[in-house]
C-alpha cells in the first residue's frame, strides 16, 4: 500500500467543475522524500481542483512552519512558510512533466499531488533564513549571540568612520 495514498486525487470519479481538498503535511510526509531539506514541519495545504473537459487546473495554497536554524543567531525556530502555486494538467499519449504543466494519459484514473506539494513547500523555504523575533513576547532567538553581533556591527561602524592611514600615500598622487 502506498504510504502517500491520502494525496491521491480520484480524477476519473470527479465531475466537471470545482473541487476542494485539504491536506495536513507533517514530519511523516517528509520522511518519504529522502533528500528533503525540510526534516520537520507542520503545514496546511488547500487544493482547488478545477476539472474541465480538456484540462485540469490545480491551485495550491499552503501555510505552516518548518523547524529550522535562524541564520542570524543560530537558534532553533519554527520558521513560517506561506505561498501559492498553480499546476496545469493536460492530456497526452504518455506521462510527461514540464515546469508548470503535467501531461497525463487520458485514461488516468488518479493523480498524486504529493510530489508537487513536496516541491512547492521545499521551494518556499528561503535560502537565507532570518527569523524576525521582534514581535514575539517570548523570543526564541539566542539573545547573547544577537548582542555580540550588534556589538561587532557597532565596532565595525566606528572603525569605518575613521580614516585609514594606508590610503594617505595615495592621496599625494597627481594625475596630469
């Protein structure tokens, strides 16, 4: 039995028109993708599925958090992720995937959205993860590290304000 069976859409049994599906994605989901950058997280995924005679239009919207390390203070935080993606399914002789279009045989009875949900969530994680904890009552950030970084930044600003004597000899060069 497929462990991701709850992400199968029974497209042959759906009538023409709009349909909605809701999914809960958690740590167990990501274990089915061995190279996943997301190891732990909790997401709500909503799928609006528009079935037409000639194609299917899927609109995904998702919101949740993933456990990650803040790149600023190195504290473990639940990093918020939110986004939307669209996928078009068209018919062809054989299964084929393009960027935002998937081609499936016309006799296909069900379609798994698990891989697409995984890709959309993975791509929504920013490359640089800086958690803004200013609005939090209980800050998850490592305040000691942040204090150290603020001091280093202030010291760097002070030293850049002073003139560096290394460049003094270059000031005497005359151009004709």
